[in-house]
C-alpha cells in the first residue's frame, strides 16, 4: 500500500516484473486521492507516478493501466483547473520517468470537461484506449483512440455506425473502445453497431 493506505490495485505487469496500478495516498491521515504507482521487482513499496494535476491541498487522482517491455506506462488522471476537476485524461509515463504526459482528447464540453483513458501500450510505445468525443461542446459518445509513440495526438479509430444519443437526441452518437494492441499495431476492442 501507499502512504498509510489500505487500498491498492495492480492492473498489469511486464516481463521484467514491474507492476503498475493505483493506490490511495494519505498525508497526515487525510485522504489525498488515488495515485498511479509502479512496484519494482524485489520490493512491495510502490513508487508514485506523477499526476496530471492536483488541487491546492494536494489531492490528485490517477491510475496506471498498462506497462510495456521497455517500461513505458499508460493510464489516466484527473485534470484540474484551479480546484475544479475537468475529467480524467489519458496519460503516458515514459520509461524511467515519473512525469505524466497528458495525451490529447477528442474535444471537450463547453465547461472543459471530458473523459479519456489509455489502457494498453505495445512494444513500439503506441497506446490505445477510448474517450468521450465532443464537437462544438456537444457529446457524441465514446470513441476508440490511438496515440502514436512520441506524440500526444489523439487519433480516432473507426466505428460501426452512429445514431442519435438515447439520452439527449444529439446525432452522430456512438460508442467504441480499444482494449488491446499487439506489436504489429493491430488493435482490438468493441463498438456499438448502428444500422
């Protein structure tokens, strides 16, 4: 566990035995959020990976979902503007680094809020996941996303058609998600089909 926490999760491990996940952080007995962490081989003590942002009292939330053979880690973290949460954003921690790089999204609501997550990374450091798509502040559902190595650009992957948002009637709405990517760059996941 981490900083007095009794709650931690491991989500992935690479061939070198480095595990990644999240753990609650407490400072002076006060909960300061869940942090992305790495457990190196031979130790049970996690190393905190830097968050995307935090509030003025040091509260932050982040999770590491995957790690590749070279040690590049991907996941997501809450973005803050001042003390206002702007949603989870996909993040990458380069091999050997504790600094989070925020990965781009597919637009935001007029308030700046959006959600996206990087949940898999291959040996070429290409990450995949999913995020909410907005056009001119209007939500269009979730879309599968790829982030190529060395860039932060979000590339929307194809879907199986769009329809109306069942919760608000907006058009061009769908849901898709990339769950895994192999060494050759083939991506798999799921998508709602519209006819």
